[in-house]
């Protein structure tokens, strides 16, 4: 049969589309975009129209176009495959976005979730992705109540990074993650620009960190980073090389609850292998249940003698108490925070030490204050005319106890009746929680 068949450009394009484009319709379409690859090209299918809105040989181009196009309260679904990012891609100033996958491999560049201010990047979720390779990983910048769950990080320089560069990143949920052979698994970075120190109320739960590189760090709290009032629980770390650190603290974990942490060493004769390492200005969290296996140089390396509160007996030794003059007490000094909350009635033991020199006619008065969880205060005042040490008696403790029995703080104040003094006051406290 003779004749000419004419095919227009649109029909030709449809005819040669990869078979993967002919995906079956999803009965209930919850996705704003479905991103997929045929191994050469990358595509973004609009979940409402069913059309391919973006395609490129560059995965970064497709992802960035999608992130720029979607509004808050969107769902981006990334199908299985390998997505080579030529550069970082950023979801900027959007909230309630879910980035969910079939465990696709994201490599070559990072995904960044960014807010110009914390309230512009709230409640986003990253779920079921694999960040693969030294340059890839996930960063949260100036976000609030974001969640990273069910995700893997493989051989990243920094797997999951939280960074404050304009405000703060707070109330992040980090849960059910696996880190394999990362240089640093989770990092709370030193703030940059106008970023504050706060990573407050972050929760890290059910994490496995598998470490193989000398110099590797499991969880890194950098200088100036403040992960306070948080929770770190159900963490397992396998340390396979010398010169690794499970948890490195140069910033603050003050009032952060740390429990059910397992540190297991596979190094037979380590020379510099630490479960937990504290820097000069570190603030430790409240540790209740730490399990270790294998050999460590030190389970907790604390060269600067930082305070280590935890379950059982907590001690603060020789806390310096400023001495007010002219019979005036200065503001109280925090001596002990029994962070477990419930302190048995006869558990606290407190010693007051008067050092230096007490002048003729001089008296030093010291007030010890117990502050309970309901803000009730109970106090005893002791008077000294000579140097030496004094342990509070049973009668003193009886005056300090309250029906609440949930002790929150122990404070101390000191004063002299003189205009100046050469006397010093220190207080040592022990408490069981």
C-alpha cells in the first residue's frame, strides 16, 4: 500500500517516551509530584494533572524545579532508583511538606530544608530516603518541628546536619535512622551568621551508627551549639576503628535526657577511642543507662573535669559561692540540679566550707535553699565565725524537706557583716535520683 503517513512532533514524543512514563494511575493520588528515573533521565509527574512537568538528565534540576513549584502542605514522592545531584537542592520557606521515597539513592549533592526564619519551615518530614556518598546528606536550617525518619545515610562526610544561620532549629524529631561509615553521622553545628545556639527540644530515638573511619564521630555537638532540654535514647553505636568518638560534646546538652545508649568497640587495643568526649566548655546531659562492650581508651573522656550528672548519685564538688558584703546576700548560686526529679528524703548530703581568713568581729552567713518542682522553697541559714567545714545535720535536712519530695534545685548564698572580706565559701552537694 502506498501513501504517506504524517506524525506530528507531539505524537512522536509520546511514542518514544520510556516505558516507565506509562505508570499506572494511582487510585487515590496523595502526591503533589512523583519523581522517577529511567536510568538516564529524571522526570517529575504532576500528581494532579498526570502530566510530566519537568524532565532533565540532571536530577538536581528536576528536584529543584519541584521544590520551587510546590506550596506548603505538599507531598513529593521519589521512586526507587539512583538520583545523581550535580549540586545541592533546597526546599526553602515551606511548611508541612513531606518528602517520601521508595528508598531512592540520593548522591552527589545534599537536600537542604531552609527557613529564612523558623516559622517559615515548620513540620516538614523526610521519610524513607538513602543519602549515599561523601558529598550527599541532609541539612536542616532554621526549622521548627521538622522530622527525619526511616532514612539511611551511607558514607557521608556529614550525614544529618542541623545548622542555625539566621535563627534556630528546634524540636526536631530524628528517629529510626541508620548511618553506615559516615565521617560524622549527626552534627549540631556551630551557628553561623545571625543564627542562635538553640537546637532545643530535639529528640533522637532508635538510631544505629556503624562507624569505620579513623576520626569518625557518631553525634557531634559542636562549640556554640546548644541541644538543651532534649532526649537522646535507644542509640547503638558500633566503633570499628581507633581514633573514633561515639558522642563528642563541645557545646551544651544541659538538661538533655540520655538513656539506653549502647557503645560497642571492635578495636582490640585502642589508643584513642572514646565512648563520650567532653570539651573544655561542654555541658553534659543527664545519663541514666549506658551499656558498653569491647575495649575503649576511656568510656567517658573528661579531661577538663566537667560536671557529669546522671542516675544514681550526682555530685557537685566545691562550688564557689560569692560572698555579699554589708550583710547583703547576692543572688543565689545553683549548686545542684538533681535532674532525675525524685530525690529520696535522706539522699542529699551537703558540706559548707569556709576558707581564706575571717577577720575580727566578722561573721559569715550561708543560706542553703531547696527549690521543689512546685516552686516551694525551704531554707536553712548557718553562721560561721571561723574557717573549716560543716556538714548539714539531720535537723537541717528536716527543715529543708517538703511534702512534695520532687527536688528541682539546690541553691546557696553567702554574706559577711563587713564591708569587705578575705573569706571564701564553697559548697559540695551529693544527691541520689
